[in-house]
C-alpha cells in the first residue's frame, strides 16, 4: 500500500478511535511480509504484542487461519471476554476485509 494511502487509512481509524480501543488483531495473509500482515500492522501502528499470527507454526491455512488463531488466543487467555478484537483477511493485490468483535 502506498505510504499516502497507508497514512490516510491510519488517520481514519485513529479519528474513529478504533486504534486506541483495539486490544488484539488477528490477521490472515498468505505471508508476513510488508504487503500482507506486516503492512496492516504498520498501517494501524500496532505493536507486535497486539497482533497475533501463527503462520510460522502452521504455514498458510487459508480460510482456517482466523478461526484457529481465535481458538488459540482464547485458550491461552490472550483474548478475554469484553476485549475488542479485529479480524483482517488479506488476499492477492489489495483485496481485504475486516471485522470487529467484542469477545
């Protein structure tokens, strides 16, 4: 994502108060590199401790990535009731979708 688009995206999220309220992000991307998961993390300015990924453990699990990550985070206590969690799915190019959930 071009820097100006990334900056605009982050500014919009900060204006909405979402970045400050977000307690955990569970991204799904084919890889960790800057165009996928790390790009979203950088765009939102989230530290590593607020972004969970398990691609190193399982590889690319496609559509199962977010449900597996959610299950792991709940079982480990990383996600607790009442926390605001963001699910982000990334595809080829710049196709993406996101959802917020109160755990």
